[in-house]
């Protein structure tokens, strides 16, 4: 590969790079870009229009680092570089990804002379097809000093819309007709609700704005004709100023809902607007002001208004649910929202703290069904508890919720998961999963759990369809896709997914666990160990999943002493918290000790260990399937042979 002598100053699109000061500027304004992403940019500019391989980037910029540190370092650098350039991997203007190979700079580049004369294109021009180098039209917030920021835009859009309606066309519907008179009214069939901005002046009210966002998503998600992106994907845009068309492309939606929340004493104000995302044109805006006790009714009104504006097709049942109004004791609702806010952290410690808030909510208002449903969701994934304890508490909470309100999809989903994972009640679980998805067809977690059920039942094709649907609804979630149920034995696809998750979550252990699993399946044991070790370092007080992976990889690699050391560590932990017997059995399988493996599997059957349900499909158990004890094991579980 030929390296070009990059000039001291170059321009591409609206950006300039100055090597003398190591600065990136946009239209003369300095853009913050750390050293490593800047060096990646320089290396790409040295090879205009050409592939720069991951290996070359590692050799030149990460020569002294470990493999895993390079993986996260490069992925993070590319992510930060794209953020600075307002670029995206799906529709690149500047940095193109060549999967499993490397990256290429695709925009035309010109040299900037040192004279003050008008700059003409220099010889340093990328030899690629012409691509559009300008950024998309900026939002009103970025251009007008009146608006200044989205905060002012949200506060002023309503006034301008109403004023224009009254003074020019007389009513809002006529105003919208005139606005879209130049062409067909855009169809909005998919929506992302961005986190509502807390303008209360009190960071302690952040939980309230987040809770209002969650509730709006839940209300809209019940509309079967509308695709609604899950919170776990939209929350990544909290506080961002990324152009809305870019967000729409990344989430594959037609419309974006954004807004602000102001809470003062017992009053609540929400300003919201709906934007036709790809053109960044305002579709609708409105303000709501109520007492805090009427927050739930406000959310329902807002969801119904949006549904009306986009002319969503509603079933009679959906229409009835959106028209329900209720007042909730403000302190009850506060406790509930605080619990949801903490629950969203998705750790065992956070789940326990959230359960404490849900219990306080129920103590204050025993008839408040959403608190029981949320508590059921928290208990059903408490893997630090014994299966019996987590299952019994999850089922009790879910059934209490459904006695009060049978239309709560998350209560049906939590009950279904308990019946599936712990009771092995296959028929009951499927009935509850289907009921949950009828009530909320946009519930990504229910689609994911139902896919696991279908995979366990041997219904592979249907399982893959459910996983695809979950991925569409929650494209940036860590736990939704990328496993063997989605890709089978397509290890390179699994590897690409794990790397994508690393770019999004560089400090989370889960992508490293996924990397470790794939590398182990590919026989790349040193890389697998490195990934699992990194996951262990990031896991804090709960490294059990990383330890399971380490133990199994050491075992199949032939590192017996290291595997036995991990086993001893897991057995010591079992005195303090629940440790999956089937995961210990899996390490013994890797060591070739079938008798010990079956001993632990029998304990897993007695415990109704959730991980035991992988025994039928996971490759890790392949060596046991010819043993006569294996069909007996499946019979005890009740799985189809």
C-alpha cells in the first residue's frame, strides 16, 4: 500500500485537519477529538480511497497493546471519529467499514494552501467515486440564534405553530395541509421516542423525565400498526445533538418524538414535537400542563394525539386502552418511577434496589398494578437468587398485577418467562408469551424471550423470526441478538455483531463475553481467554459469567490446572450466592469428565436451573448426546427428543 505525504492542512466537506496543531475543525470551529481517534483519521488520510486493514492500524497505533485492548481501542476510536464527523457506519460519507477487513476514507480531500487566496483543490484528492461530502441540512436549532438549541426550539415551536395557524390559515389542520401542499403527506409507520429532556433545573428530577419517556414508549408500543423502538436503544441518544436524520437512519424509523419535561412543585409541563425524521421537518407539536397526579393521564393524551396525527390504524381494544385515564397519587408515582429508573441499569444490585422501591410503591398504594408488574420483571432475571426463590416471587408479583389489570403486557411476559425457565410449563409459557405480544407487539424483550422458548422447543425458523423482530425493535440492545439462535454456526457474523456491541458499549463486560464465546467456538483459545479476562475485569463484584467462560475455554484448550482453579473459585462463590450447576457441568464436559458432568446436571435438574435449557441445542453438550444418560436427562426436563 502506497503512503501519501499528507500536507500540513487538508479539507474534506466542511472539515479541516491541521497536522501542525493536531486539530480538527468544522467551518473554522475546533472539534474536540482525542489523540487516538485523530491518529486513526491521519492514517486513513494517508491512504485516500484505499483499504487500511485492522492489522495495519494495530501495528502502527497499538503495537504494544494486547489483542483485546486493540479491539476496544480501535472500535472506540472509530466511533468517536464518526461522532466528530457526524458520520455513520450505515450511510458513510467519510469513513467506510469493510467488514472483518478494515476501513477506507471515501470523501474527496483537498490541500489547503497557506495563502489567504481562494483555495483551489490540490493534488491530494481521494481516488474514489464522488460522494456527497456536505452534512445534511442543519436543524433549525443549529442555525438560528433565536432557537439556539433544541431546548429553545421545543419551547418556541408550539408558539410559532399556533400563531401561524391563527393568523394565516385559521386552524392547525389547514396549516398542516398548506405545509405539505408541495407533495404527498409523509407516512409515519415507525417511531423512536428520544429521552425527554429534564428542564426542571434539578438533576435529581432526571428519574421523572426518564420515567415519562418510558411511559410514552409503552403507550405507543401497544399500537400494532406502528413500530416503536425500545428504550434501551433510544436512551443512547440522551443529551446528544446528533442530527435527527442520522438517528432515524441508525434506528430505521420514519418519525422522531422529542420533548422536554418541567416539574415545579405539584405542576407538570411537557412540550413535545413529532418530526418527519429523514427530512427533519416538523410534523406536529403541542404543550401539556397538568397536576403531577395527572401525569399518567397526560402521557395517555400525548400518545393518543401522536397516534391521531400519524393516522395510525387502531383496533377497538387499542383505542380503548389509549382512552383510559387514571389519576395516581403523586408520591406513589414518584416511588414507581424511581424504581424504574434504577431498574434500567440492569445489574443484580440495581434490580434489588428497584424491587425495594416497587415494594414501597405497593405499600403506599396496594392497588397500583404497574408496580407489581415491574417487580415481577425484576425478580424473573435475578440470577443471583436460587431459581425457586426468583421464580416464586416473580410469579406471585405477576399474578397480583394481572388480577388488578389483565392488560399489562410486561406482567404476562414475566409470568411466561417464569413458567418457561423455572416451571417447565411449556404450554402455559407459550400462552402467556402470545398474550403479552398481542397486548404489546413492540415489546422487544418478550419477542426475545419467546424466541428462546421456540429455540428450546426445536422450532428454529420461528425462533429466528422472533429474534429478527426483537432486533428491529431494539437494534442497539446488548442482549437482544447475536447469539447462536440468530446466526447458527455463522461465527464471522457473530464476531461482527460482538464488535459492533463493543463500539457501543466499550466498558460493558457482555460484548467481551460474546467475543470470548465466538473465539472459543472458532478454536482461537488465546483470544477467547483474553476476552473473558477483560470481561472479568469489567464485571466488578459479579464476574460469574466471565468465570464460566474462562473455565470452559481453559478446559477445551487442555489447560487442566487453570480450569480446575476456576472450578474451585466458582464452588467457593456458591457459598455466598447461587451458582448455576449446569455451568459447572459444562466445564467438566470440557475436561472430558462425563461422570462429574452428569452429577452436576442432575443437581441442575433438581434446582430447575435456567441455564440447563441450553443443553439440547448448545454445541458445548455435543459430546454427551451419545451417552444413554442424555435422553433420560431430557425426559426429566420434559424437552422434546
